[in-house]
C-alpha cells in the first residue's frame, strides 16, 4: 500500500496552520498502520513544519521529495527507510536564529538518506537514535551536521558542501552518553571548516578528496580536524586520509589502531597521539607545517612503518617509538633544520630502509644503531647525537662497527660499500665535533681498507696498514707509541750490554756468563746501558762527547743505534699525530 501527500492535498493534514504531522492519529485516520510507502512530495511552504512523531512503521519507506519546509523533526519513531530527495529546509528571515532545523531524536531507522538537499540551518541526530545507514549525498548543509549520543553502523557524507561535521558525545541531558559508529566516510566534500569526531567509538574512518582551508577568522577558532577516541576503547581498525587538501591543523588521538594511512594529500600541522599502531603508511604527501608522532615523554609502538615520497616543510618530530618489524623511510625530503628522529628503539629483527631519501636537516638523537642496516642509507648530510653503536675492542683497538660489517661480507664490491658507510659516519661525527666516535669510525674504515688490500693481493699495503694499526691504532692511540718506545729502550739497552759502549773511557761489553760476584756491577752497567739507549730516542744527533757514546770500532753498536733511531723516529711521529688527535677530542 502506498500513500501520497502532495501540494494538492497536504493542507487537509496541516494542524494549527503550520504543522504537517505524521503520528499515530494521522496513521489511524488514514488507515496507514501497514503502509509500505508513505510519500510527501511537491509541498513547498516556508512556514510549514514537518513532524514525524511516535510512529511505529518498521516496514515502511518514508520519502520526502521536492519539498520545502522551515523545520523537519523525527522523534520517538521506528521507520524502515527515510529518504529526503531535493528537500530544502530554510529559516524564515523574520524568525530568530536557530542552529538546527532538522532533528532526529530517539528514533530507530534502518536507512536515513539525504539527496540533493539544502539544509541551511544544519541537521542533528541525537538522544540515543539508532540508524543502520546514514547517507548525505550532493547536499548543502550551511552550518553543522551533528551526530550526538547515538548509534549508527555507517555514516557517509559524499559530494556535499558542509560547513562542519561533528560526531560527538556529551553528558547532557544524561551522564555517560555514548556515540558509536562502525564506519565513517567523508568523501569529496567542500566548504569544510571543521571535522570533529570526539569521544566517539568507531572502527573505520575514511576521509577522501576533501578540502579544508585554513581561516584566521576569530569565529573559526575550531578550524581543524580533531579525531579523539575514548580512553581504553577497543582497537580502531583503520583511519585513512586520501587525496585531500587540509591546510589547517589535524589532530588524531587514540590508544590502538590497526591501520593509519595518509596518502596523496597536502596537510598542514599534524599531531598524532597514540600508544600503538599496527601499520602506519604516509605516501606521496606534502606536509606544509610541523608533524609530531606522539608525545616525547611516552613510549609508543609501531609494528610496520612506511613513509615514502613525502616532503616536510617544517619540523618533523618522531620520538620515543619502538619500531618492531619494519621501518621504511623512502624518498623523503626534510626542509627544516632541525628535524628530529629522537629516542626511538629499533628492534633487533626490524627491517630498515632509508633508500632515496635526502636526510639533510634530519637529526638522529639518542638512537640505538646496533641492529640498524646502512646499506641503502645516504648519510652524507645526516647529524648523529648521543647515539649507541656496536663497540668492539680487540688487541687494544676500540672501534664502532655497523651490522653490515660482518664475516659474511667478502666480496670487494660489498667491502667498498661498507667502507663508504664508515667514511660517511666519520665525516658526520666530525661535523658534529664528536671526535671520539669520529676516531672509532676511522679505525673501522681502515680495517675495511685493509681487508680490501688483502682481497686484491696488495700485500705491501696490507702489511704497512697492519704495522700502522699495531703501533698507533691508525693514529688514534697515542699511548701505543709511548709503550713501544719504552719497550724499544729496554730491549736495546740489553742489546748494547753485549755489543759494547763507552762510559767515559771505560768500555762496557758483556758476554754470556754467570758470576754471582758481578751482579751489582752488571746492574750498574745496565743502568748506563738504559741511559745510552734513551739517548737514541732524541730525534737529532748529539755530540760524541755526550755522557755515553760509541766508538768507531764498535760497528755492531752503531748499527743497532741507527736502527733504534729509525724506530724511535717512526714512533715519535705516530705519537705526535695521535696526541694531536687526542687533544681535539
């Protein structure tokens, strides 16, 4: 059964000259309790109010087509489908201003759809209304669309011009109000000044092809996207922003989300505040203002992170995050110094990739790089502060190593890549005046060069670098030359006892024999021998009348003396170079 109210017959149903009421009385008077479709069409009266009150029509479709009213209200009703098509709701000029003119209160609807409508004073759904599907398509809402303390499976706003979207919860008129929406879709919508989803429970939200421009008007102080999930709620399945232009602030606050995706969009300032994200994707985006990945004083976790082909015009701040499985930063540009990757933990089994990213202006601070791969990481202009590295100490040689430098790297091409990593880390540390880590990376770079020479068969270079490593740790340890100079002095002192030298006019020369009565004399001569040996540490020639000297006839002693002088010259040079580096640290 179908019943139609149109411009020809509607006046007989009007009460008090201004109310078109559909209630139990109307249904009984017209025998419409089992009506399958109730149609209101072509009723255009700016003074008329349409009220649907306290009706129980669980199998009825209510259609309102090509109509104009001053108010529409649905309250305390159960209806299968409610469809508004080309409906205009406008406040007469002589009446006082009122925010809303379309109300849905305490009702149960399977479908509530608006097509090609003009709702100049906004629409509000409230008071524990339950709807399966609410859809607003190609509709103008001059003020606010508000969904308050109600439930809905799917809300869709598409191809519309809406000033404000508010999906909210409050404690008025009753405490502990609750708003629950499974899926929120906001597609191809213009004219937006504000999207507010506050304390609403939802599973999915998708914002697609919207334009939200920044305004400096004082009455537009809420010019932003603000999404907040109640504390302790169940996990959000997906938050997605795609192909949108949002020049004002975007704030997203939640505890747990399985997916957070933003791609092909231009955004202004972005604040993310969360505890856990399963998968975070930022792709092909431009951030015109700062972006903050949560508070720096709380530890957060992200299982899989992919940020690719994005540019950041202002501060990029990613801090206090535990990256568990994947952390990919590909094709990024940071235009503001300093941008921070600060106090983040990279899990041992986490895959990392900074391929094709220009990391100039990015500061890595307080990061543990023990499980971090630098293979596809251009660190030419990167700054490191207070970072942790894999430390290795062998044979009094301290150095920093990266995970890419391991026993399985044997090919010359791979070794050259590892050497390049150490070289860039060394340069970065030097730019930051971190000369301690600069020296440790320099040692690692030389170690890899030594391996390359061995692989190429350049034995002379290999042995020379080995000698340099032994006597001074490639010029980074000034204590080693001092130690070897001391060892050289003692060893040559013993040798001079047997090759001979003069103390004044007395010749001191020993042969291998043991006489207990000569022990004191031997110790005294050893003392002179050590003094004679110390003389050869001097990098210049001394007079033959020096306290201890050789004689032309003692050729073996002269040969040892020349050898010791050469050794001490090398050690003195190494000590000087290493000590100067030490003073810079």
